[in-house]
């Protein structure tokens, strides 16, 4: 490969792949071959760049020109204008939504300025299906250093000193977990990678596996050496076909190059990795339920202790860490524990990956130092609320978390701070809500998800979440009463205190946090039979503004329940008792004659 060749990096994450980015790679290759340009330019697929709302993304290296929202029809122009004639294409460059300034360089964009990539360090930079590219960026160097120069205890001490905590939601110290798994005597131990990412709106682990699978394989081998395990198992949901494909390629190549298998680095240490597909049950993100699923049993949690570190897979000591946790390990080994511990806060070290979604301008995958505030994430990185609407809340921690209001926007993102305001870190889902979002609907959505995903083993979670969900439906339809508020609070406390696993123990959080911060909204639904956000369809009753109505009959024609009466050129009337709040009349009226609730 000539060092003078320009590289065309095409996003190969799931979002961009669904928008034909892999076909763009093929198109580039065909054009290069047809025009005899292979010696000058090279195209390769990468992992996710993170800026998902602007995909498909193409970056020209070393020019550092960043093209957004590219289509197949743009490829020939990119080759002719940019690559051959060295004229960047203005219309494909990112434009700041506030200033309208064109920003061709990735590092100038607000979305990237406050990010620091460790877990995502290679995503969007290397071809995840080419092991040589991973090796070129110090890949497997950490494993070699560990196996040739360090004792298992030394590895554990480094991870402990780094302050790395589990990124799957619980935040348990990773080095301590490894130490606890190393201590028991056993003829076999296991390393499990939890890739059963199930939070609505979360795609952190999937993106790492799609963009940098070797970092996880290398970390699992390091963990195996540290705890005395020779087998690793990656539990990944079957709904991640691209991540699975790239994992399979990475494992095959790692064996071929001697980074997995027997006698690694001639150290006498052997390590094998296998993939286990899950059926997508959210509860299998809990480590004991995950282990049972891999064993072939129902994915149900068991009471702890004993913990998996003592009795896990087939009663053998098992260390379970999630994808993002593993992705940090090689960098910690190479750069040192102090380098990592210097980032973040006193009790929450390093960085955290979040999937930023909802009513925010810059949707995508971000990685920021622990301690970054919610305000910085939503406004500096996220670019603020869409359509100039008012910020209402942000849900962190997925179904296990809670809502955070404008009063706490300057809260630093770390484990303790989020718990203190009634939410949690979770695996990293972050959904931004605006003035048009009804908080009862948000709580209802998460309760419906949790109730559907409950394994049903313990009564508080199985039935308690169902009763809470029924009460929320009742309130959202205008049939609630003040006793329902007390029932929600009582049920919430009972479920938290008596459920078997973390899924049930955290299930009431979305309801309890919305009750705490948006109590007035509950009262409006109950006492006034009104949804302040105008989102609860059962409470939406449209009416006609008589002075604006010209009797065009458009609203009458589209009403699905025939609740609008009136003759042509005369004022129409809506029967509010029969109105179902579909909004069809509002959408079709050209004279602003329909009053929306």
C-alpha cells in the first residue's frame, strides 16, 4: 500500500449500511478500477463515526474532509471533483444549524469538540473486517505485553488502580470483579462478554462490535489470563446480524494470526472464544439470567449470593463484563492506570459512551469524560432541542432510569450524581424530551416495555408492573383519580424492595421520577381531564373556530368517525363527545379554523 494514497473512509455502521453505504464502497471500487485510480486512492468501510443523524458519512483522509448525508448518486462527483480535481463539494459538507457556517473538518464540529474517544477510539477509523488495520493501531500489543511481561495479579492491580467500573449499568469496579473471580480454586473458569443490549434507544455495544470487534476479543483474552480462565463466551442478541458477522470474521482472523487459541505469544496461556446468540430478552442483560440462557435454560435471574464470580456458568467462577467495559482494557494496559484515572471524576473514572436520541438536533453515539454535564451533552454536543422547542426532560438509564429536568441540567454525569437525583447511568441510553412529550406517556411506555420483558419469576415484578401499567393507562385516558397516585407510589416502593433482580428493582423508576418532577401533569390528567402536552389522544378534543371557518367541508370529508357536521359555505361543528382526537381535521384545514387542544 502506497503511503501517498488518499483513503476514502465510508461509515459501515448499521444506520449507514441501511442507507446503502456498503453499496457506496462498491461504487468507489468500480470507479477506481474503471479509471485506473487504484494506485492513487483506496476506499474502505469503517465502523460508526457516531454522528448518526448526519449519515451516511464519508471522510477523506488525510484531507480531513467530512461529508454528510451522502447518497449513491454523489459518489462519481466525489471522485471527480474532490479526489481528482481537489475541489471539496460544498453541498455535502456539514453546516452548523445555528450559524449556518460550513464546517468541512470533523474536529471543528460542536458534536465532536467535547468528546474523548477511548472505547470508540478505532470506530470510524479502521476497517473492522481487516485484522491488519487493528494491528496497525497497536492492536494485540496490550495482550502481548500482558502475556510476556506481567503476572495475572499485576494485570488486576492495573485495572483496579485505573478505577474502571462496569459500563453495563451497575458500575461495579472491574478490577475487583476480576480479583474475586481469580480467588476461587476451580478446574475451569470463564469470561463472559455481555452484548445483550436491550435498552430502548441504546446502541453503544452494537457500534463497538461493528466498528472495533478485535478490541473486545483482545480484552477478553487479557481478562482470561488475569482470572485464570481459558474460555470466553460472547452473548449477543441475534437482532445484531452485522455485529455478529464482524465478530465471526474477527474471531476467525484472531485464530489465524495466533491471538486466540493455544500457547498465545509462547506464554503457555491458551484462550478460546465462542459466540452464543440470544433471543433478545431484556432480562438476559442481568448476569445470572444471561448465564442461565447460555446454559440452555430459561433466562431467569437467581438470588445472589452466590455471585457468578464464585458460582457462575455451570457452577464455575465466571466474570461477566459488558462490551464497553472490555473495549477500555487494551487502552488502559498500553497507556497505564494513571492515564485513565486522570480522566473523569473522583469516583467515576474514564469516559462513558452514550447514545443520544430523542428531540435533539445532533442524534448519535458520543463518548465523553465522566463529569461532563447534561447541559454540555444536550446543548454543546447535541446542538440543542429540535425545532426550537423547549427542553422538558432527559431520560437516562433506559427503563431502569428516571427523568432529569432543567433544574438538574448542570449535574455532572457520573454514577453517584445521577443516583442522587433519582436516575442512573444504566448502559448509556439518553433520550431527550421536549414540551410536546407527555410524561405520563413516557412512564407508560417504559412500564409497558418492562412488563413485557419481565421474566415472570417473581410476583412483585410480574404482577406489580402490570398493575402500574394499567393505572397509567387509566390516567392517560382521563379516567384516573387521586387514589391512583397513592397506588402508584405504594406499588413502586413495594416492587423496588421485593423484586428478585435489578430489572424489577429499578422498574418503577420512570414512574416515581415523573411523579416527583411532573406531579402537576398527573393532576391535569386526573382533575382537569387534560393532557398539557397535547399528546394523550383520548383527552384530545378538537373544536371549530367559527370566525375562521369558510365551510369548505375538507374536515368533514376526512373525519374517520363522522363527528363533524355542517353544509358547504357554512360553519362546521365538531361533536366533541364523538371525537377520537385523531387530528385529521386539524391537518387538512387550510384556514386555521380547527382549534387543537
